């Protein structure tokens, strides 16, 4: 069994930032990543809102910069999926590539992924008209017509965000009432360029190389209507990658890990950072900030053991 002081699970922005802080702080740390460094950010072609990175680098460039920065502090990165994670106050154990590990502290940075619409054509248009992040990709649709699907806070606030950028915004929701906060709903109803398409679902996605429209179907009348749009934003929920820890750790009603302001979970020595935790904003800047706090507190925790 290999022993490690701090094990970071996940090499997205949160994990890499935690790795930079822990390695720079002189900790005995290892980061485990099942795919490639950078996490979700490599899925976008432009990141315009990470402070200090002007010119809108593509996601790969930002991921590569984070990876290079971690390498400057000689952070050991092991490529392999973590499995069999057992979290207890005294001992945290797991395996990677058939190797067994034991850690004094663990930082959970496994991230999240958007809930998909479930349309069979959906994957074909991701990055070619379909986006799961209006804050990230809305600016690419400036002056264009777009649609957004969903009925919660994210969908309604994204519709308002897009209404300031786009010519026309269709807000498609499968019910006639929104789950979102009443103030948001009032504002969206008053927005001149937002049209509510209620009791409706997306039936088909239209386009060859890029999305050029969607067909929506009214669930009562079964009537279909084509909306000619350049972009479709899907805001039907986000799924945390909590499969390693579900049943062992406190999660909120959405399945996100509950932490305090130190990124500490309900199990001593187990921290969580980034999109996987119950945070009000899921972006690179907040993931990195969480990672920095989690690593600083994990280094303190290990030092006190
Ligand atoms: C299309 C798109 C565009 C975006 N654009 C922007 C933008 O412009 N600006 C912005 O600030 N944010 C943007 N975001 C959001 C941003 O990418 C996330 O907030 C950020 O990546 C979260 O970082 P994270 O490290 O918490 O999680 P993630 O990026 O999800 O990284 C988690 C990592 O953990 C790994 N992992 C999971 N399970 C295991 C396991 N069992 N073992 C080992 N590794 C594991 C995954 O492979 C992944 O690499 C965008 C997101 C998407 C999807």
C-alpha cells in the first residue's frame, strides 16, 4: 500500500489549483486524473472570463497553462481513475491502476457535468450550436437568435443574460410555470426579446454541420413549431460526479458535496473543491479559488496529525 499525505482526485481547474498550492506548500501530495488535465474546460473553444488571461484563450490553452504551472512545483500526477474510495476519519484508502493507496487527507475535485436533453442527435451539435453554459458561450451568439431549455433558476437567469446579448431568445419549458425565483420570472416575462414557449419540449434538432433550428412540440396539443435559431442552450440541470463518495459523505439534495467555508466536508481530513461541491457559481475562477482553500486547509490538517 503506497502512502501519501494529500491525495487530490480530479485534475480539472480545482484539482490543479489545489495541487499547485499543496506542492508549493511542501506537502507530500499526489494528483489522480482519469482522463486528461483541465477537466470540463477543454470542451470550450474560448474562455473570456478567467481574470488575467486576456484575449480569450481556448480551453486547451488554459488547461495546458494550469498543468504547466503545477509541473513547475513538481506536482506528481498519476493518470488513472480512482476507485474503491473508502473515507473514514482515521484512514482514507483507494486504488488506481490496480495500486492501493492510503492518504492522510483527500481533496475531492471530480467535478460535474451537464444533464443532457436526451435527444439522440444532441452529441453531434455540442460545440456546433448546442451549449450547456450560457455564461461561458453566450457571447458567441451576440446579435443572433437562440433558444434555451429549462425551467429553474439557471434557465431563467441564463435567458435574461442571453437577452442582453442576443436578438431573440426563446425560453422553452415543459411546464406552464417556472421553478425559478419569482423575481427572475417577473423579469423574464417583461424582457421584450424573450418569448416563452411553455408546455413544450424539444422534439428535433435541425442542421447539417451546425445547428440551424429546433422543432418544439406542445405536450397537450402535440402541435409542432420550428424555431430558427443559431444556438440552443440546455439548462436542465447539472450532475455532480459523486459516484465515488455517495453514501459515505454528506450531499445536498442535488447530490453536491456539502462543505464549510474551509472546503471541509463532514468527514475530518476530507475536503471538496470546485463544481462537485454546493457552490453558487461553477466556473474556473471559483474552482481554482476552492482548490486553493482546500489545499491550504489540507496542508494544515496533515501538519496537525
Ligand atoms: C462547454 C463548457 C464551457 C465552459 N466555459 C467556461 C468559461 O468560459 N469560463 C469559466 O470560468 N468556466 C467555464 N465552464 C465551467 C468550468 O469548466 C468548470 O466550472 C470547471 O472546469 C470546474 O472545475 P473542476 O475542477 O471543479 O471540475 P472539472 O473541470 O469537471 O474536472 C473534474 C476532473 O475530475 C476527473 N475525475 C472525475 N472522476 C474521477 C475519478 N474517479 N478519478 C480520477 N479523476 C476523476 C475528470 O476526468 C475531470 O478531469 C465551462 C464548462 C463547459 C462544460
